[in-house]
């Protein structure tokens, strides 16, 4: 099981941001071996490890802009914490996993579809308002990460590309930092509230290590051959299939 989870985390993050955490989250839930809350917890841990690993691969926190770092990271951390608090309060009022899946299934499918939309240029005339609103947007994206265990980077990435179109599977260092802060706040609240799921240590290590190695492999894969491109396309097709499977489980089971 640990090897399978490590391999799943590796492939998910090798597929590239911003779909990576969503791919793991939906894939684990679609396998029917994990409850929605278990899949959410594991995707949160994987996203935290992957973003920290990607930051290290790019030179650490120096890669993120100091001027925008404080307000946006604080907003993202608070958003992740609040999103996880809302999740725990919601889950405590539900009788089972399928109720939680019904709440999350359609938004997760929409996030999966959005993660596959190509990046667009932002008109220069909108840049001032765009940058002024980023701390608030980081808070909302952090809430998404906290409540769903994934998806914050999908919402954040179109608003942090500026006038230059970047590859969405190679996000900026600030985006990685914001995602790590959101997932860190969510996991910290889960532990502090005593609501952490009990997973074997080997399983947690396999998921974290697999996600970190997937990011390093993606960073090293600068010149993508046909096999690499084909694998990424197959993984992203599986993302939609897994999201649709979750939708089917939620409303037809």
C-alpha cells in the first residue's frame, strides 16, 4: 500500500501544477479505499511537501518577492486555517462520508476542469487592481485549499501570471509559498483540534516523499519528450475521470 501511495503521489506531482494535488485528492477518493476526509488529508500533506520541495529546488524563500510575501502568506495561512475549520465543523454535523462527498463533488469537478484551462494574458490596464486584490485572493484560495485539500493553486495561478504567460505547470515561487502556507495552516489546525486521521507513519512518509520526488523529477524534466508529454496528458485525462467517479459515488451510491 505504501509503495502504491508513493507512486501515486509521484505521478500526480510529476503531472505538473496546478492539477497535481487535485489529481491525488480525486484519485484516492475514486479508488474507494479512502474516505473523502482521508483523501483530503493525504492530498494536503502531499501538497505541503511538494511545494516545500519545489521552493528548495528554486533556491528557497529568496525566490519569492519579499515585498508581497508577508501580507499574502498571512492571508493564505489564515485562509487555509479557516477553510479547514469550516470543513471540520461541517463534517461533525454529517452522518457519513457520502454526505461530505456530495458537498464537495461538484466544486471539485469544476476545479479539475479549471486546472486544465490554458493560462491567459492579463491586460496591462488591470494590473494595478490585480495586485491590490492579491492578498484577499490569497485568503480565498487558502480557504479552498483548507476545505477541499487541494484547488487553491488552480484559482490563484491565473491571477499571478502578470502580462507574461508562464507555463502553469511551473508556478512562481510566491505561488508555491502561498500553497504551502495554506496547507500548513490547515494541517496545524487539524492537529491542534485533535481531528487528525490516524495513518501509519510509513504511509505518511511514502506520500510526502513521493510528492517531493515527483516535483524534483518535473523540475529536472526541462526538455520534454513525446513519452513525457503523453504521460502528462494521460494523467490529466485520469483527473477528469476520477472527478466524475467521485460525482457518481456522491449522488448514485
